[in-house]
């Protein structure tokens, strides 16, 4: 069992993104994020699921070369949406 707030393993990410794999689903989630921010209940559930039940507080590190840190998970999620890199993980 993983600690709440930790990112999913590679296997867990494949399972998580299976439901969002269609780009239009990921794009719809990004559209909701742009309209309602990270406090939207559906997006909070997705963000919590992506992080073993707890959205990380504070800054986070990513696997992105050249963009290793984000001030919050919300900022990271917006980055994925803006860059249309829906399936990258922290």
C-alpha cells in the first residue's frame, strides 16, 4: 500500500490513464480544469486517485527534463493541459 500523496507507479499510471487514454477525455478534463480550476470535485477525485488518495501539498518534482519543479500539483496539472502532454507523470 502506497502512502497518500505519493504518485502512482508506472503500472498504476497505465491503469489510471486507460480511462483517459482517449485524447478527447483528457482534453475534456483539461477544459473543466480551465473553467473551474483544481477545486472541481471531479478533478479533485482524479488528482487524488493519481496520488494514492491525497493531493500533494507544496511543490512537486516531475520527470520532465528542463521543468523539474512545479509550485503545486495543480500547477503541474495545468502544465500538462496547456502543453497537451496529458499522460506525463510527476
